[in-house]
């Protein structure tokens, strides 16, 4: 288990995974990391749907995104988590972002890799929204916000560089 700053200072988005399966215990730890994230007014409005790579819904999403694509939008990760949240709550997008980052960092701490996925947002909230909500067990009144593909890394990627002077103002 790595300490928090080491995880933050070494994490990057991983887009190539081994075939190693993620155990139910590790999966549970990752889901709990998402649910333990702070939410505005402690509303706890985040729902997580855990989907294995062979689930037909993933093929359908891949196809709807681009039937011609030669690479997987899920990067063949063994698991993808879909985060949905209360559609009418103004802080849902922020809360979903915090929850997904908690999962991303927890995965790194446990020796896994992950990549946050937004590419399916329009597809899941478009004309097939109801159909996808049923297939992904998204609760009534909730909508999809963001996903995260997770697996054991089969690649290393350096961190992106930062530009402190451009991006920070100290008053
Ligand atoms: C909200 C959000 C949506 C993203 N959607 C995708 C995506 O659909 N596909 C993908 O490959 N990466 C996606 N990413 C990962 C970013 O491309 C990645 O974080 C960025 O290139 C910086 O790389 P790093 O995470 O390795 O520092 C997303 C990241 C965020 C925060």
C-alpha cells in the first residue's frame, strides 16, 4: 500500500492491461473507495455499476460509439465501473468526478491501473438513454456521468508535466 502523495505523484492513465482478473475483494475495495468520497451536503447520490469486459452491453456501447473502431474504447480492461448520480442534484457532476478520482487513486495504490472514460457520455444519455439505463441498472432519476476502466497494467506511462507558473496564482 502506497502513501497518498506517492500515489498522486506517480499515477497516470493506463490504456493497456494484462488478462489478470480482479478479485471480488479488490473490486469491493475499489467500489468502496468511490462511495467513501465526499458529496455535497453528504447526499451520497453516486451509484456504481460494475461491468465485466465480456458483458454484451460493452459491445453495444462500443458499436454505438463507432462500429468501425479497431481499438476498444474500454482498452480491454477486465472491469469498467459506470458512475451515475441524481440527475436533479446540481452537484452530481462534481461529486461523480470526485468519486471517480478516488477510485483511480485507490486502483493505483493497489497496484492496478485505470483510465477515466467520458467518451460514452453522449451515447448513454442520448436517444437510447432509457434502454442503457435499464441495461446498466441506473437508478430511476439518475443519469450516467463518467466511467472508469480498471485492470492490472501492461504498460507504464510517465506523468504529464505541469506548468505551475501558468496555472497557479498566489495572492
Ligand atoms: C472527465 C474525463 C474524461 C476522460 N475520458 C477519456 C476517454 O474517454 N478515453 C480516454 O482514453 N481517456 C479519457 N480520459 C483520460 C485523459 O485523457 C487523461 O487523464 C489525460 O490525457 C491526462 O493523462 P494522465 O491521466 O495520464 O495524466 C478522461 C479523463 C477525464 C478526467
